[in-house]
C-alpha cells in the first residue's frame, strides 16, 4: 500500500514534542522538549493523538547519529499508540476516536519489485516513523492509514506499544520459520523480540531452545517456558526443527546454515531497523 509525503504543518496550532535537531551522545540530552507545529493529515493519512510511545534501541541509534540522519529536525519514536483525531481527504479506514498504533514502517513506494510481490518490508524506497518521518515523541503524529494498526482494547497502552516493534519482528519471524505444534525451535539471541515471540511459541505448543550469551537472558528464557537455555554456541540437547536468529551476528548465521535441518531453508535478510544493511 502506498503512502508517505510530508505532513502539512498547521502553523496556528502548536503541540508539545521532543525534537532532535542535531544527533549527539545521549548523555548530552540532544532531545529538546519544545513547541512544534501540529501536523494536518494529508490525503489518505490520519492524525493521531498520542497516548503512549515506547522506547527502542533504534531510537538511540537515531538520536546519536549511528543511523545517518535523513530528516532534520526530526521527532523520534516508532511504537506509537493513540486515538484517531482527524482523517485526511479519502481516508476512511478509521473513525474518529478509534484506538490505533503506528510502527517503524511508515510507508513504501508500492511499485518496486519487493512491494509488487508482497514483501513491503524490503521496499527499495521506504519511509520510517521517527527517522525519515516525524514519530511519536509528541502529542500528535500523522501516518498513512494503510500503515496504521487497529489496537484492541484488551491491551493497556504501555503493553500495546512494544508489540508495534519487537512484537511485529518476533511474530513475523515465527511465521516465516514454518514451525508447527510439537516441534523444536531455536532462538539465537534473546532480547525484546524473542521474549515476546517465545510466549506465542509456547502458546502454539512449540518447544523453545534459547542460545544467548547473557546469563540474565538465559534465566528469562527459562522463566518464560524455554525447554533449555545456554551459551550462544553451546551444544544443544536436542536437534531443532527450525531456528530464528535474532542477534545480528554473522558467525551465528554461518553456524546455523551449516546445521540447518534438512528441508528447512536458511538465508540472509534485511535488518528491520537498519534499512541499508544486509547480513
């Protein structure tokens, strides 16, 4: 689905926001809490009044300049939960007051080979919330309605927000793994995405084996129902049916390709938060 383009500022109506004018070490407090023009939704977009916005490691990459700046100034934040305040022309998916979320992928071109075959996350010309487009560290945010998620009332705001980042990554990885009930699934790395994905995997009656270098994360994996947890390259007690590599480390990829179960494919993929890197 297509979207994007800069929102039109409503100069007569200010909002509070945290703006990044120049990337700098986080210890220097580079985010400036100040007034900013509240955006108006363009055609096909919705204006969302922000209730909650999560904090992600990628936000730190943006703030400190580890991701090359693409917009300046920019309002970071891409785990946004709020309610629809106003719909732009031709935007009809959501009624005013609907509870919604906005994630990292803000829009795509809709025309590149990836988009044409339904792989929008690999789009050649994407836009990213809180990086190339203003994000959720503000009272209001705008986004194309095709990239806005309906949020069920069962989740409090602070629990729904991480699902828009780590939750999306973890759940998509589970689906792509092809894992089935009763099978054994390996996790390499056990951070934000994995700690959410394991809860879904256990609900699906999947045995999870967590390989991670951090002893705290090993304990967390066991607490969340892992059948085994150990060091990244420790020998596993059972043969796996599939594996998901969450840690962006090439040596893990090589090891998993060598030991991949017969009939299960392995490959490289684009890091969901660093659009120019492939590993």
